DNA sequence: TCTTAAGTTTAGAGTAGTCTAATAACGAGA
DNA sequence: TCTCGTTATTAGACTACTCTAAACTTAAGA
């Protein structure tokens, strides 16, 4: 060692990771990688950079560190995948984030379009004790305000196959289950339209070229644009 | 410039400070300086280092930066004093800390000996909006669980002259008003002894050499050691 | 007034990130 | 198989802190 100084100085990550604190930055990277590799797909360094809004070299540098720490597996120029340790850490942070979101909505009068940013900061600062107290006070919720499943404190997460409304077959009845918490405008729009998780819709028609979808909600008929339809995660329902 | 490079590289603090985020570290330093210079006394660099458990050079370096940012006035080798801007920032953080402490106790079942550490981390992460929601939910509390006054959102703080029980005159009746939140053991002991802020005590006797104080609380007589007595901040009461 | 101890600051280096610019590797089409 | 565009990584610098060791100030005692 010592001879191979590749530009950035080298240091070993100090985390034992058991639950010994990862830095907020590391937690954010792990969450991003988790999101990108939902189906076991490898995440590209560039996608990580894009999601976290950092430069590609920054992401590349962090990937190296994470890999050295045993939190991810990295095949240079190929991509990245969470190890069991990394996945555990990511789900740990995700649990915090989602419990916080529920708490802010249910106990402090936040709107569902307004909780993401706050939770994003708090998830790195709350103790495990506080999160479990919040969870208990809320009756151990299983979903966050946007319908996303909350990992258990043991690190398990419900895995349901959802399709976007954009993908649903004409004639199918689906239940709107989940939407990303990251776009406040979209969330406000959905709230205005009374389109919240749990709503059942029947796909009546799909427009050929603009991708617009017509659905029946209750007795009303509604037209959903392509972009929005692609963001609404739904479960196919028998009837 | 450029020629006078005194070891540490130079950079200008980027904070406009209006309410633009100071780093957590800066907030901690300002809080420490506020505590040390309660009565307008200058705070020594070494005391700041001691309170924050950092080395003297670290404190000295930060003092320089804080001074450049207009948050403190620094006379080298003499000491440090908060500017109006610095005081505002310190009280801002203190408000967050104390609101959080009340919230944790009243809404999440925390014990008063257990809130300091949690609040210490959260105070840097919560938004102003969240703090004001918590404050409103609590009915705008004026004191934290340890009796410390909570600065208003405008940055005003109640200034009451308190004496420690150790200083109270024999024969005097005092009301226990406030105790530091930083020593969990002491707080647990006080809770066990049912000695909480609001308790009235009459000083019956002060032992000559060990400083032990005998007080009457209600109908009971209690002996309070010197160290503990020095930590109990009291208000002198007429009767 | 001189010396010395205590306390403060400077010197210089390390850590965990950030960035831009330059280089290297991959993979798709000719 | 070669070339070229895209993507990834390395090079090197900067920030906001941390530290130890050394130098400097101040205040107090002889």
C-alpha cells in the first residue's frame, strides 16, 4: 500500500454498520441504490448521481467507499448492487422516513405533499427509540401516507407486484395503491382530485397516440394524462 | 491577500444568517457561547472547547470563523461575546431544543432525564414549521421539562434572577425552578425524590464544612448535598 | 523587572464529503 | 474489427470541520 495513491486519498470506512451510525450521506446513497435496484437490477453509477443530484465523480467515489465497507457490490463500469448489509441499512432508513411521514400527517397536521422534505432531514437524526415510540403511538402503521409499505423494525418489507395505471389493460379494474412522495405538485393535484390510495378505477379506454387513459371512478369518468398514469402504482383487482 | 496564509486556509463563512442555515456545528458553538456568557461575561476559548469536548485549537479556529461571520466579537487572547446576530441564532436553536424536549415528554412518553440527547440531534434537523406546529400542539409552552424558559419565535427569552439552593439564606423559602438537562443521573435522582420544578422548600440549616443543606419540603425534612444544591436553581419567595 | 505557568493561537495534517477537467472503458454501428 | 459516443473512473483541488505539536500572549509571582 501507500504506493497506489489514486488521486483521492484512501481511507477505510469506519462503520461496523451493525447499527453503528452511518453518515447521513451514506444513508442517502444506500436509499437511492435501493430505489434503483428494486428488482435486483444493478444500479448504474450515473443513475445514482442523477437521483441524488451530485456529479458522476462524486457518486463514483462514494460507490468505492460503500463497496469497501461491504454495503454494496461494485463491478467497475458495470454497476452496483446492495449486499444484505446494505439492504438492511437502506430499509432501516426507509422505515424511519415512512414512520416520520405518517406521524407528521396524523399527529401534526401536515399534508401528504409536504412531509417528504421534512422526513428527509429527520430520518438521519431520530433515534431508534423515537421512531419506535412514534410507530407505537400510531398503532404500527404498515403504509406511509402515499401508500408505500413501511419496513418492519426487523428489516422486512412487503413486496407486492404493482403496475402503473399506464400499463393496466383496458377493461381491468385496479386499486390505486401507491405514489411517489417526491413531487409535491403531483400530490397536491391528486389530493384536489380526491385521488388517494385505496381508490378503485376501471380502465375504460386508452388513447392511441397521447397515451391518455379514461377511467371510471365510482360513478364519474375521469381522464388521466400519460405522465400521471405512469406514476400511479396500482394493484389489479379481480372484479 | 493571498500572501498572508496563516496555516489554515482561508474561507469566508457563507451564511447570510438571516435564517439561512448555519451548520449544526456552528449552532452548537453558538449555544455553548450563549451558555457561557449568560450575564454578558466574555467566554474564554478554552471554556468553549471544554463545554463542546473539542480541542482548544478547534475552538480557536471556529471562533475565528464565527467572528468573521459577524456572529461573535472576538478579542484575541481575551475572549468572545455574541453579537446580536449570534445571540438571535443561539436563541433560535435553544427554542428548538426546548420545544422538542417538551414535545417528547408530553406527547411521546419520554422521561425528563432522557430528552436532552434526542433534542440535541433533532434541533439541527427540524424545520421552523415543525417546531411551530409542535409548540402550537402543546399550547405554546413557556418552560421546558427542566424549568428552563423557552425563547419565543421572535427571539426573546424570559430573564429571571435565580439562585442556587446552595446560595439560599438559612430561613428563606425558595421555589425550585430549574435544573440543567444534561445530567441524566441527577435528573433520575430528582424524579425519584419527587423534587421537580415548582417544589417549595424552606432552608432550615446549612452544615458548616460539608455544605449539606437541610430543607423542609411540605411536612418532610430532607438533606440535600452540596453538589446537588448547587445545581438546583431557585427563586426566592416572599413567605 | 524577570521568569514562568497557564491559556491561546498558529502550523500542518487528516477526514468525509463536494466539484471540474481529463482519461479510460464499454458497446453499438459501420 | 475499428471507431465513436456514452458512461465511468481517476486526477487534483476545495470546504468544513477535526486533531497534535509548536509558538506565542498574558498575567502573576519572585
